[in-house]
């Protein structure tokens, strides 16, 4: 057994023994016995090889089971197969296919056959090269990181079953990058089909994910393998940050906008004698575009791989490790658990990775160097925003400021930057600079930045709005928080409580909810997070605040217990798990609101045991419970899908029985009717066979609990939305107990379905208050008192209740209103009204003073803002094991400059000057992330809008008989920039330890410049000409959507005419005894073509009255001037009128008549055309 356990050349051993057998016959018996023993050992080893049993015990093997092969049996145990491999990736744009970024890597891969079911792979990289951007034909060598090379040389044990790689067992030296490169090589060697002689299609798992794969034979020894990547059922991509859930339940939505488009074709040659893979040649092409429309400009990533068998040798060479970790062929994307470990991030990921991980200090740069860069960027921002102006690159500098601040590891340096910007004379007292820095600090997301925020909050110098911005909009929504920040946040929350600042009061409730949101994000990205002492400390803190079975609600600390319950719902974790919250729901001593929210807090719990499901199902079927509890239990179960047969049996039981109260059945029925995909297919038979289905269809949604649901997909926006409105009634009230709105956005371009916002309103015990409010309002508007017959009846308590039960019943119906808002599933705002506040509502509403309950508005907020609209990255696998990164960023800076002056000498005069400015920077990068280089194409689109207007308001207040109001509006500048958009595109290469290399993408076509101005009616009536100036490629002018896809520039501006003064609105009212005049002037007084005038005037004398009506406009003016002279028989009338361009004259009389009332007679004719008169 000692010899069988070692690599041995069996054939040579046996041959040597046969050659010496003749001489051995003359030796003594002892020698012959020794020779026979050696032959016996050799025969045993040969038998072992023939039987192909594993040379190591199966318990330490990577393969879970080992059976004899029926296909691809040429790989012999104890042999090593050496393959030469050559891989290249080329990234180009349709704008210029000849200009490309190229990465190449080649070397040798050794496959050691340990048994029929297990092998080991080692890789040696010989050359890694990158194509020069200035010379596409030239290749420059690169040195991959030493740790990655060591991981490639380490043996990767893998389980092999009839050509299919079923499991990988990496060792401790393996890195993510080295393992992915090996996954790519094994995917090329994998031949999943067992039907070698005929074409067929089935689902295959490899480095790309689970994709439909077609195998087609070409000759007796050639197979062609093809995949359509857009139709992969489960393409193995990753999305950063994961704001919602990955992929979509609705497969049709996914197919409308696939993550990637492309195909894979592999040609495999089989050695007919040895029945092994002789060579493989694969061509993969993936296409990415900002918009997946038919005319979109695409980036193409072409991957070419080749494997060729060089030789076959006997004897194993690797020292194998024990199996401790198992994985599969699917690409291993960077997880945020690697972001949590700074040392691992530095050792392996040497590139600027933005949204994949929080950027950290790397290379030779120190915290002081990053501080200097951040300070320099602040100075550049100061120069770019002086005099309230703004350039297009301000948002880009804002993003750079965040990047450099993430490299600062000294909290004092952050404090120094903040102190510098807050100084009185900094940047000529530009308030925008403080807004920019305050927005950037929470986005940084490092331990130092969070601790700095806590230090500033503890100084209590910030307003409520400032605290909310930093805690809620900053810390709680961090993309990649680390456990390092938890102790500081927890200490701050404890200090608020220790200072007797009750968490129930509006603002201070934010901090514990934000803390719980951070824990959820950490646990979402860090496996086994509860084993981390810092995470466990937060979970224990909220568990202690709640008490076992929510016991703390019955004490004086019920407010803090309620906040802890909400925080547990945010975390999705609790000491004791789901069962602890179910115990709270079953605690009959609690108020009904607390029991309800205990079940609502299960919304983020991911692991339900069988016992938990039984308890919730029993609560669902218990008719003695309140309908709200039962529905909440169903919602908790439904979030985990309906694949569990036990749950389907419970739902079938619920829908097949007759209940006195149909609230729960109706809610469950309408929820199931709205299901899509796999859940709908499983639950449809239950709905069709439900005995109560016909009766439930007849029930009114206005009286019974139900779910309203609608969804929409926009091909133009390449996104869909889904709205869900749950309505829950209680059998004791016609007022809904709960109404919610849940808005989910499906974003195929980012590979996510995001729960954007959820708003919930819960009400209880309001019936009596509503009756009181109605009674008080009726009393206010009626002198009669309400009769006793109309007075609301008081609910009577049953006589058979004990005193304790009566007390609990009265507590349960205590009036209360809860309003909460959740963003991305995180509850960050929860307001409730109860007790004296809500009981005073009827009187306040009746008296018209309900607005006193509204929170005071925060005034004095600067008209400036800065922030990040989006930071997202998609990681998409390739056959070579080098992922494609599609990164999108969007940053903005806005400023609203306003000046106001007042004067009140002879009247009232005010001048308001408003100048809004907005700049947005959008970056999109498509890159290949190799183990030695990151290369790709970046498009940068900048947007700027800068306009200004001056408004003058003048009002005469002195003479009540002569009132005048003048509003004058004029542009600040002759040229107003409505929108300026510029897109630039470039190639870039980032090498470890070196600077960026960049080169502009030069399209094959030449740019075309054009300028079009609309001067006709716009200039004539508005006094401005509208101009649109462009510089873009000919094929990019066909669609406005291509602005983001082509190097181009667009300008839309207004230019004031020299003859335009101002736009005016002049209102004048004159009222005297003999004269009255109303005049309204709209437009430009300087030009009659841009003036609208309405004037009506009457002058009364002893025997004469004159009227004048003017309606002036440049298209159809009307002027009527009339004179009435009193006579004995009536009034003589003389009038002249201008209608359009024609003047008319009219004469006549108006006299009374006893029989006919009034007689009007006379004639009218155009001026100088008496023959056309009309009598």
C-alpha cells in the first residue's frame, strides 16, 4: 500500500522484473521470495490503476461521489496533461473599429488526473501584454501581481463527471482573480454533452452562468458549442451597489433589455485515440450600449481563447491541500466582504474601483498626500464657482473631492478641511463651498468620515435639517459601510438615550433607525455578519431595548422599545430570530399597534425555520385573531415565495373554508391574483379550485381588505415600474386600518429590481374622534344642538370580561395614527400621533387651528445643493475569466442666486434678481478588468444651464382713487444659456503602480457643425431669437438620445434683440366722479409689435357720455370710440372703430319706446366708403 500511494511507472517496473527473472532462478530462496513479493506489489498497483479508484480517501476528495466514466474516459488517473493557452480581449467602439484596446495573456495549464472523478489544475503565466494606445500593433509587457501568480500556481482541485466540471475546491492560496482565470480555462475544456453524434440543446453551467447551449457535431471528432448571451436564463452578473434584489421575477421584462448582447462559439477537437480534448478555440463577442435600441452606438468586447494539448506525462506533481471550501464554475465577482477587509483590498485589487468598493489608500500615497489633493480640489472648486458662476466641470471636481477624501485616514485632516471652509473669509464667503463639502463628507463613507460626523453632531451646532442630512441622507444610505463605523454610531445613539433625549421625538428617532440600516447593509454584503462582535453589539442593544416577548412595552420605556422594534425591522435580524417577534405578536398584554408592527418587522428576515412557518401559518388560520395580524402573518410568509408545499396547503385550507369575516380571505385572494412568474404557476391551481372564489369575486374592494397592483414598462426609458397598494380593514370599523403604497422600479440596465419607496398609514380607534369632529363642525354652523338620538353611541364592554381583560381591551382601541416612509426598504421616518395630541384634533379642526400641529418649516436654507444621483457598476463575466465592468456615475451641483431690495417712499417698490445655475456630470465606463491591467472606453457628458432674470414690482398705495401695479421682467444678460451639453470619449489604461494612460477616441467620420436660429415669430413677439448650435457626427444627428453616445456638443440659448427693453405687466385703475378708467398693458412698451393693451375708459359730463375700448395686439387690434349726446327724444350716437386694419364710422340714435322698449337705428360704413353703408 505504500507503493500504491505514490506515483509509480507501472509498465517500467514490470518490464524490469521480467528481464531479471532468468538470473533470479539461480539465486537463493530468499531472493526469489523478495522478487515474487515485488511482482505481487506491482500487480496490485496495476489492478488499482485498471479499477481507477481514487488514490486518496473519498472523505477528503473534492468529488462528492465517484463512479466510472462512460464518456471522455481518456484522462487516466496518475497522468498530467499539459495545455498551452492563449487568450486575448479587444475592446472597441462602432465609431472607429480600428481603434481598440487590447489585452493578451498566454501560458501553460496542467491538468493532473487524481481519479475518474477528481482532477487538479495549475497555471503558469508566461506573458501578459497590453496593446499601446498610440500604436495598436505594438504590445508592451506587464507583470501580474505576485499574489495572483502564486494563486495560479497553487493546485485547484475540481470534481469531474463525464466531461462536466461539477465542483471546485480552492485552497488557501487561491485569489479571486486567479480562480476566475482557472474557471475560464475549465469552461473551455468542459464538454457537458453525452450525445456526441447528434445535435441537441440544454442548459449548461460554466463561468458565464446558466445558459442554453447548443452542441452541434462537425465530423466524427469535432464539436461546435454555441450560446446566445442575451437569452441566458441566469447570466452570472453582479450589480454594485445592490439597492434592491438581483434579476427579475418577470422574465419578459429582462428579455426587453438584456444585461448584455452577444454570443459565444467554441470549436472543440477530440483526440479519437485517447478520447480527450485535443484543442479548443472560442470566439466570444459582447456588445454594450447606453441604450439598447436598434440604432445605438455600441462598444464591442471580443474575447478569443485557444487551448492546445501539448503532451501527456505520467506522475502527479502537486502537493494537494485538504478540502475546506467548495464553489462552482460561475464567475466569482468582487463581493463587498472584500471591501470590508482593507488588507485584502490592497493586496489584490490595485485599481481605482469606485462603486465596487469604498476607495482606500493604495500604492505609495499617504493620508497627507490625499489631504493635499483634496485641498487642491477645494481650491479649484472655489475658482470655478466664484461670483456665483459655474463651469461644466464642477460636478467632476466634486466627484474627485470625494475620491481624495476617501484616502484620508486621519480624522483631524477632515476636521481641518471643514474648519477651513467654514472660516469667514474663505472663498470670498461663497456659501456654495460649504454646501459642497457637507454633501461630500457623508458620501465618503469611511470610518473617519462617520466619526467626524458624530463629533460634529455631538457639538449640537447643527439644525434639525442639518442633522437629518448627515444621518439619514448620508450615513443610513451609505453604499458600502464597514463594521468599523458601528462602535462610534452605537456610542452616539447610547449618548442620546443617556441624556434623556427620548428616541420617540421626531429628530432623535433618526439616529437609531440609521444605525439599524447600516447593520442591514453590512450583513447584506458580509457573510456571517452576526459573528462580528461589532455587529452583535448593535443587535444586542436593540434586543435589550425590546426585551423578551416585547416585555419593555409594558414599562416606562415603551417609546424606546417601539423604536427598537422598528430598528429590528430595518436590520432583518434579532436575537432569537423570527420566533422572538412571533412571541411579541402573540403577547396578549401588548397594545394592538405593537403586536401589528412586530409582524411588520419580519419584512427583512431571510431565514424562516419550519417552526417559524408553522407558527405564522397557525396565526393566519386563527379566526380569533384580529384580521390585521392574520394578514401581516400572510405577508411575512408570502415574501419568501410559495415553493413550500406546507404553505400552499395552509392557503388551500384557508380558501376552502367559510369564515364569518371575509377580510383575510379577500386579501389573500387578491394577492394571489396579482402573482407573476413561477409563483403564479404554482398558486393558479389553488385559486381555480378554491370553494370561496365565486363568493370573493362579489365582494366590494371598498369594504374588504385587498391588494391593488399595476405595472408598466417603458421601452423608451428602458425601465419599468410596479405599484402595489395594500388596504387592510378591521371588522370593527369602516375606516381602513392600514393603507400603503409600495413603488418598485425595475431597471434591467442595472440588473436590479429596486423597492424605491414605501409609504404606509395605519389608523386605529378613530371612529369616535371622527364623530366628535363632525358634531363640533355641525354645532359651529348650526344654532341647534344635536339631539340625543343623533349622539354617537358608546361602545359597551361585554359583562363577562375580567377587570384585566377590560383594561387591555380599552388599551387596545386607544386612538393612534402611524405614518412611515421607507426608502430602498429602509424605514428612516416614522411619525405617530396618540394620547392628548390626537384627542385634541376634533376641537382644533373645528376651530380651524389644525395647522398648529404641523412642524415648523426650516427657513434660511441656502439655495444650493450638491450630491450624487447615481453610482453603479455591473460586473459581467467573459470566457477568459476577465470581467467586463460597466460603470455609471452622475454627480450634480446647483446654485440659486437671489437678491431682493425694497423701497416704500411714495408707494411700494421691490426688485428681485434670480439667477439659477445647474451643472451635471455623467460618466459611463466600459472596461475589461484583467489581473494586470484595467483598460476601457469612458464617455463623459457634462451639462450646464445658466439663466437670470430681474423682476421689478411697483405699487402705488397713496391715492385710493388711482391705483397702479407694475411688474417688469427683463433678462440679466443679453445671451441666456438654456442648456449646454458636451460629450467626450476616450480610451484609458490603468496599470498597477503606474499613471493612467489616456487617448481620445477618434471617430472615422468628421464632425459636422451647424447653427440654426428661430427669429421670425419668436423674435417679433418675444424679443428673443432661439438658437441651437451643434457639433457632432453625421450618424449621431438622427436621434437626441445619441447625445450620450457620440463625441459631440450641443448649445441651446436665447439671445435678446437690441430693440427689446423689458416684458411688462401694467395694471391701472382710475376712479373719479366723472371719469373711470381700467387699463392693462402686457408686453414690451418699447415695441408695439410685442404689446398687448386692454383699455376701457368712460367720461361723463352734463349731457354727454363718451366710452373708449382699446384691445391692441400685433395681429388683430380693435379700437372703439363712442359718444352719446342727450336729446329730448333720446341719445344721439356717433362712433368710430378700427377692427384689424379697417376703420368704420357709425351714426344713429337710441330712444325709448313704450311698446318696443328701446329702439336703436342708424347706419355704419367703412371710412370713405359711404356706398357700402349698412342701415
